[in-house]
């Protein structure tokens, strides 16, 4: 009697491992912000072909960048508790397979953007890929405690990509959306770094709490969160949004500030973890409020 294949040998299991290489939770937030950028760029509906092609293309290229990141950092990932369950450290896929997978889905994504969206979006997305997968992962992350600040430019690109996909240009409004994510990135990621400090120190990664200590990091989180609160009011100031967004931004930012002040005054790993998780929800809710406000005004 022929033996049944083990779970590791089934096609579904193999596909799931490749899917995990793309860091789906991170990519979902990237795609969400890009789609919001598309809808904010026009008063009406986004053309269906552009919406589908741009969303799919950006998602595939973001997934390809994530896979390259996993490839480069697989030895570090094997040491850290947060990442040791990823496919490469577990040996579920190898380096060659990961590189091939990244090349295939990245190539498909670029083709979709070039042929069904516009060349500008393709080039901007390719630049984002290089910025994250190469410049940030290889050069910035292991070299400077400001890696998150500088590398945050790549992570802040999704709304610009979405905006360019629909309009074929990058405007001041798109740049403001970029600025919001750019300023959001340090308090978001440093909250994670605070309760993972020992792990980063173990692998020799110069994250801010490793090089400058937790107290300095908590101060930086507070200062960036204050700056973020101010920056998120700018869409209302320039009349890009209305009262629905303003009220939402103040409420969401107030909670974020409360978390930052709480960490600065009485730190705990539990509070840092809560702040990190809230920061993800905060960004999604903020951009959702922008979208609701946008269509409420035009309707």
C-alpha cells in the first residue's frame, strides 16, 4: 500500500510556505495604504482595470521584496524568537527557491504595472523594492541605529504608488500621505524594538534601544508621536480632508500619544507590545478615516 504524503510534501503546504515568505500581514497594510491612495486621488471611482492591476502588481512586488529580506536575514531570523518560525530558518524552502520565487512574482508585478497601469508607477514601485530589499536590508539596517528613520522612506511609498497609478503623477497631497507614514514608522517600529532589545543585541543589530538605551528610545518615540500628531492634521489644514477626518485624527492621535507618554513615564514590555499593536491599527484607521471623509465630501 502506497504511503500517504506527509503534510510537508503536499502542494498546499508548499504553497503556504512560499506565501509566508511574502510577510502577508505586512504586505496587507502596504496594499491597503496604496489602495487608499488610489481612491483619494480621484473624486469618483477608480477604473476597475487600474484598481485590479495596480493592487495586484504592488502586492506582488511588495511580497518579492519581503522574500528577499527573508533571504538576506535568514541567519538572523533563525536566532530571534519573533522570526525563527519563518520558512527559511525552518528549512521549508532554500535560498535558491526563495530567490527564484521573488524574481518570478516581482517580474509579474512589474509587468502588470507597466502594461495595465503606467510606467511611472512601475518605476516608483521598482525603486521602492530596491530601497527596502537592498538599501535598507543590506546597508542601513546593520549599519546605523537610524536605519528605521532612513529606511522608512521605502515603507512610506504605498500611497504615492496608488496615487501615481490613477493620476500618472505625484502631487503634494500624495507626498503628504507619504510624510504621515514616514513619521509614523519610528514610533511604530521602536516600540517593537524596545521589548525585543535583547534579541537585537544578540544578533548584533544596532537598533536604537541597543545602541542608545531604552530611556533615550522612549523619548524618541514620544517626540516622534507628538510630531506625528501634528503632521496628521495637515490634510485638514490644506483642505484635503474635512471634519470627519479631523475628529478621527485627533482621537486616534490622542490615544497614540497616551501610549507614548505611558511608556516614557512607566515602561513595561507589555505596554510596549500594546503600543506596537495599536500603531498598526492606528495607521489603518487613520487612512480609512481619510477615505470615508473623502467620499462623504464628494457625495
